[in-house]
């Protein structure tokens, strides 16, 4: 007979889970494995609320396995380390991001690109290396193989640093991989939400000129005066878009709804690169003429490997880059999810887990 | 004004070509004049004579795969002399000063002047290679290696560079790499030859099985996948470093993306008129890319032709007489050619009576 979530593992655990595709989160008792020789047990302090959490609890992508305990932007304190663990000690401030397992022996894993391993497993809603379901950071603690634990740099705050573990790496990795970091070049950031606002900050730290491309004119003041963007382009203004044709070297496209690529491709210079990070429900329309006439590229990206995630954290620590967050209590999560669905947040909710999650 | 010339022109968007007298400019100090021997028929010629892209002006003398023998050079020409075997491809001018031009990528200059149907610096309209002679700035003339037969070399000037440039630019030219070529026509068959000469493993991807024997036994491809056969696609999943996609009809990108290894590159050199559906998951979860490419700069065109000379790469052609050209266009529309028509200009193009 299948074990229940409560009895699957030897140690009691508590968090909040969605039980069905209504997405409503509520208290949930489950269990965590013992801390193995390669493991680190993390007492969770904060957990960011990523849009992926919302998609997963509502089963938008069709592969949610309920009950789902979301959360993959986790910052906490190491309370136990296994005897083979060399990189961490008890008391260290650590992070756990989007993945917590991979085969550790394929070409991708050898290249520190665990995110492209065909056997990669996610921090939640996934089957881990031990064959059991993974539960994420909307919980008191988590047990993770040391390879998937990150050192949190001193000086990087735990609460506003948490979203870097998904939003940060999702933007940083493609910028490095596609060579979008040459100082003085011009980066367009389409969409100003969780990913977009971090992209502006990281872009500026690389020495790029940054233009935010958005359909909401009311974000202009924020974009320029608070986030430090150099300019703001209203995508629904045909004249302004026309004037900006052929001016950008790179575009990070964070928009997750179905949207038109044609006007964005027009903004690129010859050899320009557009990297799309959002996951729309339907395929996008790709006009081929602009790609061919201007030798332009459309690529995608998804988080990053563990080594580059650590590199990204160091980079953000050095440049004082954090997310703009709204700290919430655990029992405010359902309201937060409703607001997230309407993009009503500047720009990431973060759950104050340690101070607000308590078993009933 | 200028010197007399004659050729074949389309007079309207019926696309029917007929004899046409016109004049070429006097050979300027930087110009090279040559007698046209052969001219390849590119699918773009067909699109242009019918005004498929809405940019054609008539009368239109097509032809941008032009080869011949130099008859006159201007006083400041240093690289060519009378008697040299030369060719001209898709461009005859560019601004010379923008970023693209300074990097030897005249093809991406916003002021590129195409070989036919475009306004030249002197405000005249350019006329292409379906004609008895060409006058062209030295900077856009390509030297044809001595050992290459001129008729079969002509298509390299467009088809050749169109597939060579992205193989090099995107690093898909390392021996041992595995690339796919989608579509086995004018571009596709030349792509197979260049890729094999670069030491690559080549899989041809086509909608029907009919070209399998040709692809493998004559062109030297290593394998062949029918894109509509789900099992063949499944067996070839995640095997290709890159794909050169020559197809210009609307088609599905999803199976092609599936054939790429993670981080693989899908290069579009065919230009479908309508946008294609782009499945985003293969890009996001496997870091695959879709990019475009269009001919190449003059320096790399010369490099490509020199490589063709070294490896004896030429196009597979059907040599036709000038008066067959309209029939050839009808057959080209049905892809009924293995794999490029080339007009025997010098021997068969006669002026209008």
C-alpha cells in the first residue's frame, strides 16, 4: 500500500499545500527524509513566491501532482550537514533554488548545467532521486543534497535576496550564455514584473544601457527613477516603437502571456538577440523575414546550473542587487496568489516563513 | 547614354520573360566589365518577376548568380584584369561605412544595392545577369577558381554563400559535428556538399522519401529522415548540433526543434511569407535557438568559392538555353529541377531582332 505524505519519511514536516486545481493553499502535514551523508537540512527563513508556483498550484501546465507544496526561492540556516558535506557547516546561511536533483554524471551535469540534465528534478512537484515526491519551500525545513545548496553571500539580505534563486538566475544565465553583457551595449527588457525588474538591475550592473519595454505607461517613473533604467518604451505606442527600430543589441523578453514577437524583433540591430523567458500557453508567432534580413536570433532559457547560480549570487552580493519585495505572512498566501494573478505586486511576494508558519 | 546591352526582362507581374534592350553605364574607374557566360536561376528570381514580395519594378532583368570573363577594367581597378574568370552574386553596392560594411558584411548594410531591381548610386535601376554583359564595382566582384567549371559554379554565388555563411558564423563547421539540412533543392543540395567537405555528419530532412537515394548515394549525406514519419523523427531526436532549414513554404518547427541536441541551432535560410508557429518550450527547457541568415559578405563569398575550388564543390545543374527560361520558371515553381537551372547566356542569348 502506498505510504501517505505523512508517513513516507521518518521526520514530521509541516507546510502549506494546494490540494487541487482550485490552487487554494492550506496547512499540510507531510514528512522529510533523514539527513543523509551528502545532505544539508535547512531551517527555512524566507521563501519567494514565483509565478511558477501559481501556475503549478492551478495545474496550468497539466503536470501538477497534488498535494503540491510550492516554493523554490528558499533562504534559511543549515541546521545539519551530512558527513560528506564539505562546503557547508551548521549555522551557515544558505539558499535552495529551483532544482534539487540530477543524475550528476551526464554531459550536462559534467558541464555544471544540471538544469539541462534529462533526469533533473525540481524542488517541488517532482520525483526526486530517491523516487519520492519533492515538496518545496512553503514549509519549515527542507533536506537537500549539498550539490543543490548555495552559499548566501554576506551582505545579501535573506528576504530580498530570496527571489534571486529563481528570478535572478533566470535572467543572469542567458545574459552570460548569449553574450549579452558587453558594457555600453543596449538591452531591452520586455515586461516589468518579477523577472523584468531584476533584469534591469543586473543589466545596469553589467554596464549596459537599459530600456524597459512595457504596455503600461504608468510604470515609467518606477522604471527610470527607482530601478535605474535609462529609458522606457511604451509598446502600444506605434510612433515610439517605430523611432526605436534597430536600436537594441539584446532583448530579454519576460512576458509570459501570448504576445507579438514582430515588433520586438524590429527593435533589434543586425545580429541582435532576443531571449524569451516566459512560458505562454500557446506557441508564439515567429516572423522569419526579420530573422533572415537582420541575422537575428530568438533563444530561450530556463534558470541555470548550480555553479552559475552561485556565481550570480556573488555578483548580486557585490553589486547590492536584491529584488523589490512585499513581505507576507504564510496565512496571507492565498490573497497574495490572487494579486499575483493580476500582476498586483511590486515585484515579488516573499513569505516570512520562520515568523509566520506554525503548525496548528 | 552608356553602353548597349541586351537581356531577358519581365515586363509585368505575369513574370513572362522576353528579349529586352537596355544600356549599362560606361566602365568607371573602379568598375569591372565582363561578358556574361552563364547565369543561375535562383528561386528569388521567380519571386521577383512575379512581384511576390511587392518590391519589384518593371522591366526587371533578374539574375544574381552570374559568371563570365573580364573584358575591361577601370583605371583604379587593382584586383582584376582582362581575361579573368569572375562572378557577381546578389549585391553590387553598399554604403561602405556602417558597422556591417566595416565588418565585411555588406549583405546586412541598410543601404545594400541588390544586383537587380534596385536603384544604383547614379539613380539608374540595376539589371541582373540574364544579359550579355555586366558592369560592376571591383569591390563586389568574386574571382572564380580556375579549376571550377563556370556553369556549375554560378549557383554558388547565391545558393553557396547562403548556406556557407551560417555554417561558419554559428560554429557549425567543426569536423565531427552533426547537422541537418531541411529541404533538398537549390540551397539544400549545396548545403550537403559544403557540410560534407567541412567534415560534418549530415542528415537530410525531407517531407517525402523520394529523395532518399539521391541524398545518400549521390550527394553523400549520411542519413535521411522523413519529417512526416513520427517514428523516424523520434529515432533522430536530440542528435543534431544544428539545422540549415531551406524550406520557404509554411511548415512546422516543432519536429525540427526536437531533432536538435540541447543548445542546438535552427538556422532559417528559407523565408516563408507567413510567420511560423514557435513552440517556446524547446527554447526554454533545452536552450535551443532559432536564427536567420541571408547570403554573406563579399570577403566570405570569396572564401566560400575558394573552398569550393579546393574541394571541387559545384552545384548540380540543368543547363538551358535562353529561350527555355519561361518553361524553366514554370518547372522551378513545381520544384521540378535537380537542382538549379543555369542559363547558357553566351551561347544562346540573342538580342531582340
